[in-house]
C-alpha cells in the first residue's frame, strides 16, 4: 500500500474537473453564509441571488458533464455517469425552483440562512447521486438529513411545526445510527465499502446468512428513511403537514431523487448474482414496493388535509419507483422519466397548495369547498395535476407509468415470476384506489356546494403561480410528446 | 390533415374557443357548440356518402378508408426495444355508422342543453372535450391512441355528471368513474402485454398498431400473448384467455352487461338530460364497438371458443334488464334498465358469430343509439317541467300534453320492436342469427334465441304498461293544478330535436339497407377472421 504521495496528488488533480458542479455549490454555500450574515440587511434578496447564481452555474457545469458516459475519480470514490449527471441536473433545477418558491413565499423574515441550508442539502444529494462507496453515501445522507432537519424547523412558529421538526430529527438520527451499524457490519463482512467492487460482493456471498440479512436490512433502514417507504414512512405525514409548504415541496421531491439513484445503484450491483444476498435484495424491493403502494394509497383515502394526503401519495409513488428500480435493466430512461414526472407533479401540487393556503388560511380539503367557481383556472390546473398523479392520459404521469409497466412486464415475460405479476396488478389497481382521494380535490372544489360565504385573502405571489401553471403545461406537453424529454437522454 | 382528423379535433377547437371567450358573451357558447357539431355532422354525412361499401377493413389495412398514419412517439428503451406509437386513424364499416350516430346524438345533446344556465362556459367546454374523445375512440386504430381517448372521455363525463347532475351526483359520478377505470387499468396491462408480443414486420419494432395485433404472423413465438407455441399460463388459464377476458371485462362494463351494470341506473338518474342522452346514445356503444374491434379482432381464437358464455351473458342481460325495467317506478330508471336489456341483444348478436347476428348487433347499436337518446330526452321534457319522474305521480297525461304523448308513444313503440321501426330490424336479425348459430356450429344453442324473444315480449310489457299508467285514464297528477299548468306541451325546439330521431327510426325500419350496405363487407370480413378457429 505504498503509493507515492505524488501519484495520489496527480490523481486528485486529475479528478478535480469531475467535481466542478459541486465546487460551484460549495462556493455558493460559503458565499450564502457570508451574505446572509453581513449583506442581507442592506441588500434584500442578495442571498437568494447568490444561491440562484450558484445553482445556475452548477447546472451549466453539469450540462458540460453530460457527454461523460462513465468515469470515476478520487480513487474510485466519485462516480460520474449519465444517470448521475441527469439526476443531478434534475436535483439542481428543482432546488432552484424551490429557492424561488421560498423567496416568493417568505418575504418578510430575515431568512438568508435558509438558502445556505438548501445548498448544503443539494450538495449532499449530489454526493448520493455520484458514488458507489458506502462511506460517501452515508456522508451524503447525513448532509441531506441534517440540512433537512434545519429546513423543517427553520420557519416553525407553532407547536405543531416544532413537533414536526423534532420528530423528523429524532427519527432521522435513529435511522442513521442503524444504517451506520449495518455499514460497519458490512465492512466487517467484506472488507470493502465500495458496493460495486468484486471484493464487496464476494464478501457478501461467503458471509453467513443471518449476518448478511441483518446488515442489508440495517442499511436499507437508512435509505428507506430518506425514501419514506413502508415501514419507514411513519414520520413523513407529520413532517409534511407540519413544515411550511415550500419546505414540504422540497422534502417530497428532491431528497427522494438522490436516494432513488443511490438505491438503484445498490440494487443493480447486488441483484446481479444468484447468491442469497441478491435474492434477499430482490425480496426486499418487491415487498417494499407492494407494501408502499398499498399502504400509501389506502391510508391516503382517509386524509382530510391536503399536505398529509400528498405525504401518503408520495409514499405510494415511492412504491411505484421501487417497481421501476426492480425492472431497471440497461437503460435508465424510464426510471429517470418517472422521476421527472414525479418532481414536476409534486412541485406543481405544492405550489397550488401553498397558494390556496395563502388565500384560505388552511390546507384542509374542506376549505376548498366551492372554490372551483372562484378560482377556475387554478383548480383546473390542479385537476390536471391530480389526473397526472393518478396516471391517466394525456399527462406525463401516464407515460411514466406505461414505461414502468412495460419494463416490469418485460422482466415478467423473461422470468414468469408470480411476484412480478403481483407487482403489475397491484400497480394497476392502486391507480383505481388513488382516483378516490386525488379526485377529492376537484370534488370539493367543483362539485360540493359551499355552505358559507368565504372571504379569500388577496395574494401577492402571482409569479409563483405562473411557474405552477408552467409546470402543468409541461405535465401535459410531455404527456403528449414524451420524446421532447427522452430525446435529450441519450 | 385529413377529413378524419378534422372530424376528431374540431370539438377541441370549439373547447379552446369557448374557454378563450370572455364570460360576458356567455350566450354565444351554445351557438359555438352547435355550429361546430353541425359542421361535424355534415362532415360525417359526407364521409358516409363517399364511403366505399366494398371495402371490409377489420384486420386489413387496405380495407380502411380516410386513413391517416403519422409517427407519434418513438422511444428507444434499450433491451425492451423501440416503443412505436403512431397517430393512426381510419374507419371501416364498423366505425362509420357509429361516427355518424355520434355526431347526430351530440347534436341532440346540445339541443337538449339549450336551457342550461349553470356555468355554461365549463359545461360546453367539457361537452366538446367529450365529443372529441368519442370521435377519437371510434376512429383510432392504434391501441395507445385508443386508450388515450378512452381515458380522456372519462374526465369530462365525471364533471358533467358531478357538477350538473342531481342530488346524488357525487356518488353517481365517482361510481361511474371507478367502474370504468377499473376495467381500463387492467386493459392497460393487456395492452402492454400485447405490445411485447407483436412485432411490426416492416420496422422490426414492437408496436401498438391494432391491425398488426390482428395478424397471427406478427406475433413472436413463445411471447406472452403469442398465437402459436404459447405455453404461458396464469393460475392454469392460458394467457390468451386472460387477455381476452380482461379486455372483455373492460368493455363489458361500458355495454353494460349484468352484473357489471349497476353504475348505469345511478349515472343515468343523476346525470342531466343531455348527458344521459350522450351516455345512452354513444358511450354504451363504445362497449359494443370495443368488443367487436378489440376483443374479437385481436383474439379471434378465443372469441370462437368463448361465444357460448358471451351469448349467455347477453341473454341474462336481456332478461334481467327487462324484469328490472318492469319493476321500476322512476321513469328514467326504467329506461336505463331497458338500455341494459337492449344492449344485451348487441352482445347476443355479436356472440352468435353469424353474419345475421353480427349485422343485427351493429344495427341494434345504431338504432338503440338514437332511440334511447330520444327516450331520455322525453324523460327530460317531463322533468324540466315539474321536476318529477315518478311513474305513479302522473296519470292521463294524454289529455294535457297530446303532442308529447304522441312522441312518447311513437318512441315506445319503436323501442319495443314494432315492425317498421329500426329496433325491430336489429332485434329480429340478432334472434335470427342466434337461431341459425346452431346450424352454423358456432356454439350458441337455439334456446338462447328464444330467451331473446322473451326479452322482446317483456319490453313490450314494460313500455306499454308505462304508457297505460302515465298517459291514459283520468287526469290525476301529484302536484294538482300547479302541475297541470306547468305541464305545457312540447315546444318547437323540443320537436325539432325529437323529430329527426324518430323519423330516422322509421326510415331505417323501412330501409335497413342504409346501414346494412355499409357494414356488410366488414361483418363478412370479421367472420372470415374468426371462422378458422371455430
């Protein structure tokens, strides 16, 4: 192990260009702290501007990385491939939208710090998307988690919001601890932390079954917390409901993208053998997908608060994404397409929820009663998003679903496995269940009669709402012409 | 852009126009809708007159007319292959009469909506969107395109029932939506399965093209829905049976067959009159059309072996629907159940697999289309005036509303299958077909034809009994003097809507060749497709 220091230095220097987008984020993070401390009082929105600029630069650098098909740097710790690059572009773009969301929505407070946390979380997600090492993955998860705890608690004004932040932090730390324990077991079993390496896989093949089971389950706890799949979903409804809507929009979309990419890589590396641990990984993903789809959709039926409803909806969509990971073969296009669809739909939904919260002062479904006649455009757009969330044509949600079904069916045709068929049928039938609760939004808005006259607050954030409409337009456009997006992903 | 595309997307243009116009000109919305639908009707009439009767269509690309095929979506999905979706529309003898019927019923629907006051902008926009979806369903030849139109149809209908409906509209709207969606999500899985089993011979890619799915040569050996050397089974049932059953289930909900019919009375009772007209006049036909085009076209081998059960379901629907209609006290519910019974004939005719039966089924769909539209319109007339449709609340209407009574009597007689009217031709051909099926060895026994005849007898019973209960005898209405004043006779607008429908019933009853000449080639082609598997 006597590598000369100069060789190491050379390698690090050679790897630096791969790290450019993350440098932009880091620089933005540091600048954002500085401006939040010193300049925010005199120059309003300066921190937001810095954040937006650094995210813009990040996206630009990422586009430069698109041609790279698969390279590693920093002694194999840093992995740049197309899936990771596209996912990072999606993450940065979504974060940019959310920064704008926060800037539009929370204008009064001195809130420069929130942007630096947002950037830190983004950096964490970038790490998740571009590594095959458990060590870096853990660092990434922790960066995202710690930034998210702060984000949830940052605007807390009442007891419910503080409770949400507390719950999130406690649940998160326990999960992180469990995951770390699992990782240490795994390191002990294999002697290598790179889950793609031959040594790691060999170690898992030869280790005793109970130990492998325990370590894999423990590791899945950590990822599952970020993805909020069943049975680690318990925190998400409370946190979604308790956080400010802009932060809920962030939590429901961006961290999931990062975690999905990591999980995809892990599953791909592990499922390729015919040994016990591969079988176990497949079983875990099938069971988790089924449970998340069923429990997410069924529990959503009883919700009265839109944000809570969206929490369960996002659990259900996670289940569906698990199905996409399960069927992942050599092309990531449908997986990525579904991720884009998911992010678009959720961002649009939360922009609408937030706007309505501003107008009515409430996020309950009941408060939408009879509003369809007063805000016809808003609720028409909201209905289109609901249609897309169910997965009906002509929206992006339908194309996403169709592609995942195609991939899963293909693997069914190869293997004739009943559990795969079950995935397909449950995936299709839960769409029917989801119709009930997504359509309660237009049901209340258009069909139920208003029983008392409600006074709507005036709203200032017209710009944000137009962004929401823009997203809905994309939902329809990509539903009719999915090629516009897919041709970009070569 | 071809004629068919214009026919499909004209209503979309109307929707956009209506949405763009300010609310201050809301009186113009109905005229816009009417103008666009009239244009569509003219277009479809033009297509009808230029239709080449000798071309069969069904599984034969050359047999389709007004064909347009444009590549729409091409996705390279790696090992899964290239996703090939076309914008592919065309019509043959099965779809042409239904397209003409749809434009006609749409016109009736818009005429019936003339007095709607509640948010007309949304109403006409949704109605036109529904119009587009319906045209698309009858014209689409790509399964993906078909599915998109099929689902798009549900949304406007949900809101039309949900917003403009009666007291229990919420329940009726969601019930209707859930039923149809349940069928269609499972259909999606079969579509995906078919997609993987079929190869487009010219491009080598998997395809959603329905015509390619109808040709056994395009199936991959050993694929899930493959024709030959297919050993795939699900719980012991061969996979092609599963595919057929799932597709049949999806369309049977629309027809509707017993026992999947329970959404229909609720939807009809709660829906506003124009929506009931469209529901009965067009949407039920989508079920029958889907069975012919999709189930029979793509799974001819299963169709040939399952027709006993289909015919049995048809007979059960005929009888069950008729007995239920006999027991109803709400006039609209009675007509809804009579729809179930009459659509049973369609299924019996299709399942008979004889030329007479299939032609009769097609004819019955057309005939039931405008007759049920007229019936629901007539119920709407009564409901508009006194907001009541309970059969026992009316007596002796003939002396208060003589014109109305005449139209009702005409519509009832036409519907119960009196010779000289269109329903007689449809039902008679279905029964002849079912009766001949035994000698053609298609697997449908003779007694089913007798079951159908009993259905006709029962329909005479419930229609005539209702006529007697409501219209004859001494005047006695529940609301007393106030009702007697409110029950004015038919207005000129109402007569204008009813007259063409009833005239058509008479014309087609006397000259059935107007329809038969168009569908004949397609019916024979379909039988040719299925014959080898019998």
